[in-house]
């Protein structure tokens, strides 16, 4: 696990708190996102963790877990913590449905949000994240406690993967762009998110966003129909390290082309 000592200590404390609240119900705890993918950046990354419970959590236990893990009780050294708790049967099902027990976003640089039921999460925030995250956990989850992630999280079916990738790309495309044609901060994440989706769709492998951008840039240089997409991808990777962000229209054009390939259009 390629993280600094502060994050390691934090994750140890998080697992201990989870075990205190869930007791024998805690099947496992898994680092996901940039930590699981080996791409953690102290200056910009979140800490993503999935806890797996043997059964459903009642309201009191959900709220107790949130109280123990929120930043004010267990300070997160990263931008913030994104935590999701799943039942074991959901993790093993390969379902495309959200299926979470409780979700927590908390940190010094992250707005607090605790969600105790899917009905409380606005549909405009997207319901596709969870199935995709469990697919990433299947391939790259790092076990902080419990059995290997591949034994706990099942992957999506090809049809469900395609559907959720389409939902994710459509969600990104629906986000408003700033006026004009100037570099737009944040577009690099949209471009690299689309690159990661296309790498997963074509090659079956989840990569960190920047790694996906670099890999796809090399692949698309041999495909003239993609034009200057490789240069766009390289600029998007550079923007994550302080370079200039892509322009909104070119980011949307690339996302639309990725969406068209995944949908077969």
C-alpha cells in the first residue's frame, strides 16, 4: 500500500473503530480508489474505504459508526474520507444496484454527508458509482482487515458494466461547462475518467485515472480516427500535476466519442 505513515495510522484507527462498532458483524475492510489502485497523492486524493458487514445494520448502529468515523472524531489526514458499508450478500452478488447500508463523506476539505438510505440520495448525484466501485474493489481492493477483496466482491456482468459506464459518462456530460473556450479546471478529471472507462471496456482492466490516460494515449496514437485525443489525454495527466486544464468543449467532445464507442454508436 503506497501511502504515507499518517494515512497508514489513520486506516489502522478506522478499522479499529469499525470493529468496535460492528463487532463480529465486520467481515472485512478494504481500501479502494487511489489507495487501492496505488495512485494516492497526498495533495489531492481522498481515502476511499469499503466496509463489509455480515448482515444489515440498524439505524442506531449506522449512526454510531458515522459518529465514530467522522472527521471530528477521527481526523482524516487526506482531503477526506469516502466510506461505504455493504452487506456481504450485496458485495458477493455482482449486482449493479447501489445496495449500500450507509455512506459517509467527511474531511477537512470535504463537505460532510451521511446517507443512511438510498432514498435519501438524490438521483442527480448518480447511482452508478457503487457497482463500478465494487468492480474496482474486485480487481484492486486492498484488504485492511478480512479475506482478500477478490473473495468478497464479485465483478459486474458485461451488460451491467456497459450500462453503468454509459450512466457515468452521461452524468459527466450533463455537468455544466463554464462559458467560453478557456481552460476549465476540473475537466482533466472528466477526460481521465472517460479514459479509464474506455480502458476498462476495451481491455478489461481498471487503472488509476492518470495511468489510464497514459495508456490510452499510447493506444490511440495508432488509431488516426481519434485525431488529437492522445495530446488531450497527455495534457489532462499534466493538469493533475499543476499543468493547464483542458478546455470544456474538447473535453466534452472526447467524452462523447468514448460514450459512442461503449454504446456501439
